[in-house]
C-alpha cells in the first residue's frame, strides 16, 4: 500500500480549519443580517418591532385552516386585517410608524392573501419603502406557488428575508390540507394541484438559497394529518437551504369559519407542539417565538398596535421619519442587549451533573424583562430552566385575567389549564386570590422585576431548595 504523503495530515488539518473558518464567517454574517429582525432572531424579538402592510388581498390557493377576514379588529391570526391599503398608502403608513416607533426595523407583506399573487401591489410597495426608508428591512411571506417566477425581482429589490409556508412534502397529505390551487388561470383541484404546489415550493426554496436570500419555513402542525410527517419536512427544507423552521399550532376555533374549525379538527396541545419542535431542533434552528400575527400587525411581537394606526388616523399624520433619531434609538437598544448578554453570561451554571428541568411562565411587556402584572398579561413566555441554563421554548396566548370582575373565575381556570405543566409564574405583581389558586394547582407565583434569566434563576434556586426540604421531611417520617 502506498503510504500517504508526509504532509497529508497537515493538509487535512488545514482543510478542516479552513472549513471551520468559512462556517464561522458565514454564521457571523447571518447573525448580522438577523440581529434586528424580530421574527428571525429570538433575542431581537424582545427589543425590535415589525409591521405588516396589507396590500395583497388575492390568494392563489385554498387552505383548510384559512378564512381571510377584512375589516376585523377582534381577531389576531394570519389572514385577518382591518383594512387593505394601496402601495402609496402603505408607504405613507410605514414612514409615519417608523417615526412614532423608532425600534420598528422590519416591514413585511404577508397578505391578507399571498403577496406573489398580487405582484404589482407588492413590489410597488417595497420599491416605495426602499426609496424613502432605506434602513428598514423588507420581508415577505408566501405559499410558494409563484415564488420561482419572482426570485430575481425579490433580489433586485433587496428583500433579504422570505418566508414560505410548507406544510408537507407528500401530495397525499397535501390533498387533505389544500382543496385547490389557481395555476395558469385555471383552478386545479385535489392531488394534481397539490403536486404543482409542492414542486414549486421546493424550486423556490432552492432558488432563494442560490440567490443568498434568507428563508424561513412556516409549517402548520395539524394533529392526525401532518404532525408526524413534519419531521420529514424539516429534513427536506434543511437540505434545500432553509435557515429557520417555524412549526406553528393549527388555529381551529369554529368561530373563525375555517373548514378545519367547522369540522372539528383540533389543534395541538402545547406539550405536543414542544415535543415536535424538540424532535426537529437537532437538524436546524427552530423558531419558537412566533405569534401568528395578523396581516396588518404593528409593534413588538406579542403586542398589536394596528388599531392606533388605522387609515383614518395615519393618513392625517405627517411622517416624522428621521434616520439619525432611529440610529440613536437602535444604538441604545444594542447597548442594552450587550448589558443583558453580560448578565446572562454570569448566570450560566457550572453544574457537572445533570440537574432537573422545569418550565416557568413569564409575564413580560418586552425588553427581556419580567415586567408585567399577572392580571394584565395576554400571553406568557415559557422558559425551560435547570441548574445551568435558562432557555426560551414557546409562548402561550391567554385571555388577560383583570376584567373588572366579569368572567375572571373562568378566565383564571383557563390560564391555569394553559400553563399547567409549569412549576412557576414569574411576574412583577400578582393578587392574593390568583396566588392562592395557582398554588393549589401546583404552580408557584413569584414576584420580581428584573432580567428574565435572573428572575428564572432565582426562582429555580428557591424551588429546588423547597423541593429538597419537602423530600427530606418525607424521608424523615
């Protein structure tokens, strides 16, 4: 056998080192691109805001989980808007809000139909925004049917982030989700239409990778239909270059009027959703902080200020867009993020042995802080805590408890049910009555006002000490 060249090991080491350097450089570039995008970065979503402009009313596919609603201010889910806008109105709204909310860094078009089924309105809107507000990132969401035809235009307009909804890579499963598509001026029903859709989605995803456009894939988890199959979807999209996978729970309340909702199709439980996300997390980065926003959402993720900026209001406002003021606001945010990162680094545990993991529910108004009254929370951030780490895993929407006495008893029971797998609730304040009922349900209330990770670590230390005392007392008897 011919011996290897004397420098083979050295060359191999150099190759590995070069590959490592390349990957590190790529990761650093991606980190910079997502640093101010609240949907693509879990850290950014505590600090930066986004807005959607509803300029795309038409859609080219029918989904069994979708029922688009217009002139609706009472629902918070995809496909719902209070009003649609022209490109000119949308650009004016962006400039107004960019002045009022300087931490708003991303403008997306996500409907209420499909942006690429409305290409004229979509691309005119983006062009107007890019001209007037060049520091704002542009983003669109699509079902992918028309995506391959527009990747060059997307690249030309510097739309750096694209989301595709891909619920399956199996036509048989797809036929249970999509009744029809509209393709080349024809309505194509059943599996024939689904095959076209799935092929176009994969073609578009591949083209985005080749064009160096970051792609997030949304998948709706539908128990009994695609829940087990989404592991395969995760594998396929990773191989095609998707950057982030967002597995979302099906919203199927009957009052929304969707096919699934009217026919009793249930959504996943929080536990089922987390287990599936955990199964897929080893392959690629998972998005766990999605709020399934309206198509006209405004503000931080988890809040919706769209009713502050209705057409009647914003069209009378003069834009106060100031690049320098926005830059200063972003600088302050980045300094704050650095402070938080230093605090988090100090909190990392050094336990050699594995420690028990628990879930805690956090009431937060943003900023990475425990800073909200229990009774005012409309959602809880769920963190998994052990002796070494504090990791965000999901959010759960609720009806807020304080309703001037009306319906509070039923609401509190629903809240307890929603966070029943959590061992603690971290909030700035909580009343004596909900404290008592939470404790009876095995959930310990904990009041504090500080960085989420700091409060979670305090609670974990106290909780484990109490558990040890209880265990000791039981063994003593």
